[in-house]
């Protein structure tokens, strides 16, 4: 059986019955023929971006398009509307709530999801669909883009002899967090130009920003920061949404004692998460969150727990083999297995807390700004999913669970 976006009844049923539909705050009366036609057009754009035939989608691809990509796009548009409304209401009180271009600073949205589950594909597809279907300019970056340079990573490994968790890139502690914070800060610039400033000066204030990039194919698949000349240049003042994705976004420290019980090398990683002005500041810069949790295959639902490392191992292996088929330098299957095992302790230590916070809803709130944690700002339950808790500017979280085949099996969890 295949599905076509020309079949509007099928489109309506697939979206409205999907796990993420309640997060869109739509009633059955809201699902008008015009809205369904819009969904059909959006699905067509998404399929085009993904290289899929919108008129002949298999069940797995239909699930991905109609139950994950499309509702996430709609959720992001709704969050951006709330972001703009919040700044419009505040602009009369302070000129510093908008950029020199007269628009609010970019809405920073964090996507935290296991390695290999399709974070990069999702964010890139969303950026393209937002631009083409909603006239929204989105910038995409990965936490991976802010890894230390190869030389810095080698120095970190030498400084931590015997700690396999810090030997190669990946775990907290292997990122240039200051570079990430400086990059995000450029998209939160709200200082207005001086009154009466000449037009030339105003134009010069529109400074472009270079987005760092990391090339994982370098050094035989071990990776290194890409040459600066290859970094894309973007205009922060023309950016509506900044999508930041990463497998360990939102991880919070558990303490040295707990970390040591999980792995002897984990206390050093935990110390990096505890360091003030580092990852805590990066997480606090994120206003809204999309948190993806992996559960067992076949649609099996489980209580919040560490990400099944078997799924991560299989997904990463698939990615490496695909890259290898394209002639790119990659890790061997054995190196992939060794590489993934270095992340297992972090998943065990930090994923349960992330998932528990995501289940309670919320985005960037007072607790995050005060150093008390992220994903705690909005109201719990339905209001958090719908973004109602963002009325006072605290953000929201979209919690999604996928199975081993990357199918959405639930939104939120108990």
C-alpha cells in the first residue's frame, strides 16, 4: 500500500491521527478542507526535499512525513508566531526587544535526539520547508560543528590519559563551547542603531556571521574542523529561526559519585557539564526544545530510560556504510562499534533526566536562567505541548518517541 498527497482524506487521517497532532492545539473543527489542502502542499514540498515521491509513499516514509516532519514544521511555525507576538508586545516598553531591522531576534530551537536517528535530515528539511512554505528564514547548525579542532582534541586526550570517553570527539568536554556561545550570541543581537545614524552605518551594522562547520570525513573519519573558508555566511538580522541539533543537548550533570558508578571516565565528562558558563549557558540560550527519545522496535512503548544503544549502533552503522558507498572516508564497522560504545555511559547517565524533564514540558524558563535546569519553564501537560506555557516567554518542548525503525510511536510520555 502506498499513499498519495493527492488523497486529501488520507492526508487528513494520517495527520489528525498522528501522535503529534495534539501538540498542534487544533480541534476537529479546525481541520478544514483548506487546511488539509495546505498540509497536502506542505507534504509535497517535504517529499521534494527528501527525494521522495509524494504520490507513492510507502508506509514508513508516510509515517516520517505526515507524523513527524509535517507536524514539527507546523509546531515550529506556531512557536515562531508566539515568539513574534511576545516581542511585539514588549517592544513598546523597550527598544532593545527587537533587532536593528525591526524584528525580534532569531528564535533558538534545540533538537536533542540520539545519534543516527535523522537529526540532520530533519533540521535541513525543516529549514527548506519553512522557507518555501511559510516564508521563514531558518539557519541550521549542529553541536558537532563546534567540536574542538583535531589538534585540540589530541591535546585533550593527552591530558586525560586512559580516559576513553575523551579520547575522540563526541562527549561533553570535546566541544568549543565558547565558539558555540559566540555564534548564538550574534543571532540574539537586539541593540538598535543610534538615532540619526546614516544609512551606510546602518548597513554596516548588518554584519554577516560565519557558521562553523566540522568535516567528519577528515583524518580517516576521525574528523577535524573544516577550513574557515568553507564556512557558510549568514545574516543574523534576516534569520527567523536558529535550529541547533545535537545528541547530547540538554544533558545535565548527575554528580561525580553517580558518574563514577557508571564508568570510571565519566566523572571528567560530568565535570564539564558542571562547569559554569559552559554547557549550562549553551542550553540556556535555547528557548524551545524538540526532544526525541528512542524506544524498542515494533512500536513498543517504554518508560523514560536511557536510549537503547543497540538502535544507536545500528543507525550509525547504516550512516557510515552509506557514506562509504558514496566513496567518502569513513570508519570501519569495528571502529563504528568502538566509537558508539564511548557514548553509552553518557546515555545511561544523562538521557533519563532529559526525558523526564521533557515529559514535564517547558522550554527555557527561570530555572534555566538561574542555573536550575532546562526544559522546566512552561506549564505541564497539554499546555506545555501546545506552547500555552510560553505566554510569559518561557518556551515549550515537543517530546517525541520513535522506535528502532524511526517511526513516531508517541508524543510525550508518562
